[in-house]
């Protein structure tokens, strides 16, 4: 599994605030910067599931497991064996977690994107069951 977190920093934004937003959601030790024509992109890479443990815990605490699972499944790209999940950057700046339906909305300051690439669909399914297990009436159910 390969996890990539990307976030744009637009010219009107304070880069340190965007770094704080990222740190509020992820245990990022260091990130890379890539310049594009219109913004700087901050990027962090991991090769393990445990890097997402803190965000998983928040998703469970906020009881938004079903919403996150739905986004991961709907964003599944079978050809590239990957999925993605987006969080509102502005909410993350104040240590809030808001899932963005990237097919329907684009927040004014953009979003923080997690792209997760898997070796196989079974690895994705195992991850999905760990990260966002199935629920019934608000309670997790055994698969």
C-alpha cells in the first residue's frame, strides 16, 4: 500500500497555516514541495496502513464511518487499484474534519487529498474493513 497526501498552497495563503492543517490530520514529519504555475503543492508519502491510524480514530470518534466508506468505494479506480479521500482544508486549519464529496463540491481553498494505491483489490478490501468497517444502526458489524 502506498499513501500520498497532497495539498495545494495558493499564493493568497500562508504556507505555515496549510502545514498546520496537514499536521492536524496526519502525523507528517516532513513534506515535499512541488511548484506548479499557480500554486505550491505539499506532498507526503507513506508505505503503510499505520500512517492513517490517527485519521481512522477521528473518523470513528466522529461516527462518520459510513460517509468515509462511501467516498472510498465511489472513488475506487479499478484500473489503477487506487482510491482517494478528500478533506476540506479550511476545516483542517481549525482542527476539524470535514469530508468533501469531490464529485460534487470544491471548497474555496481546495482540499487535502489522500490517494491510496493498493497491490490488489483484496488489499483494498482488507484496508476498507479496517479503516471503515461495515455498520448497522450505527454499530460496527463483523464481516
